[in-house]
């Protein structure tokens, strides 16, 4: 499976100081985790949301600049991301985490530093073509940051991951992206239960193809998953949309990230983007499909999975991505 076609941070040209606040280093553990864990949760939630807000603002500016071929404009938008990353690092360093979470907090701070370094290297590009060629490297660093955020949240508890990079296991349900997709009334959906995986897959493919938009950089699915949630509000429930390596839950989807088939090259007509996913109904029946294409994955395919896991990863293999 290729690397995600990272949107937002992963495709920014950012003017960063390589030695700024994200310099790594250990964070303190508390000797009374029961009393300070709550403070860590609240502090982490606040820091995470502030970072997400900066991310979304910068990403919107960068998306417009990239579309216009404006490198300087992309750099200006990226500076908002830089400020958010540095502030995120600084806020984390003020928190006292319980011992069980200290190592994960240090990992996140290190991941922030690595993301800053990758973005800084990408910013040395003097034209958009060279800048775009650095996307895979930057994307790898950002994926590590996303994973570290999710790991620390699991350790301290709190709200689902904020927008601006979702968990590698369970997709964030709090998104500021407004989809144009309206709810669909389908006979196979009742009281939050899906009773026909095949029919649901057909609708999800259609909705995804109609809403995929490469200009939507605040979504790692190019707006597809947001549209799915608009069509089927049951998907806004936490745990209904999970990472591609995780078994699809009943009435849920496994797989939420758009990837480039060859992770060493930017997406193109010869290197299409894709989102492979699997769904499961209330009876445990599995169905799988994929959206693919460039500049947006809009071509619809129904896939046949062998006996075994009902996952986006299995769909990726079945689709030969």
C-alpha cells in the first residue's frame, strides 16, 4: 500500500526555523497521576485544538495558493502551520503527564520536531514542481505526528483527535469541514443499523465519487468521508470509521485515507490516487470497493475480498493498489 496522499500539512511549503520550539527533549512525569491526569487531558485538548485551528487556517490558504500556482502564497499559508506547530510544542512542555504517558508525550514532541524539519527541507524548493516532489517525505513525517497524537490521547484520555490530522486507528468525528452532501433515506438503514452491506457500498461509492475534491486540503480523504457522514449521519458516531488495518465494525467503514499508488511519486494520471475501503452490515456481511483516479479519485470499483479480514487493507490488496 502506498503512503497517504497527505493533504494539509503534508503538502505545504512552509518557512520554518529548523531549531525552533520543536526541538525534542523529555517531558516531566508527575508523582501523583490520579490528580494531574485530568489537567493533562484538559491541557492536551486545548493545545490540540489550537494546533488544529492553525492547521485548518493555514491549509485553506495553501490550498488556494497551490491551485493558483503561487509558491509565495503557499509559503505564507504555511507560516500559520509553523506557528501552530511551535505553539503546540510549547504547550505540551507546560503539561505534567502521568508516568504512563510521559514517553508518549516525548514521542509526540519528537514527531513535531521531525515534521518541522521535513517541512523546512521542503521549503527549500524554488518552484512548485520541486516542492511537490518533496510531498512523500513530508507526508511520512506528518503521518508519524498523527500517530503520536493518537497514542498520547489514548494514554491520557480525552476527546477524539481534533481536526488537522486524524488518528491512524479511529477517524476523528469532530471536523470543521462542511459537506454539501445531504442525508440519504435508504430502506437498509434503520436506527443506526445497516442491514445490507452491498447496497451500502454502492451508495458510498456514488457519494464519494460525487464529492471527492482535490482542493479540500483539510481532509485526508479529499472530502469523501465527510460526504459519507453527511449522507449517513450514523458514521459521525465515534468508532464507526476506522483505519484500514482495523476490522470494519458493524455499520461502519474500514479505510478513510486517500493514497497515491506509488508513494515515491506525486499523484498523476499515471500514478492515480485511491481510497480502498470495506464495510460491514449488522449481520456481519462484508463488502469492499475503491475510488481511484486523478486529480480526484472518482472512478468506482466493487472489489471481491477473500475469506478473512473485512478491512481497507484487504481491499487495497484486492484492488491491486
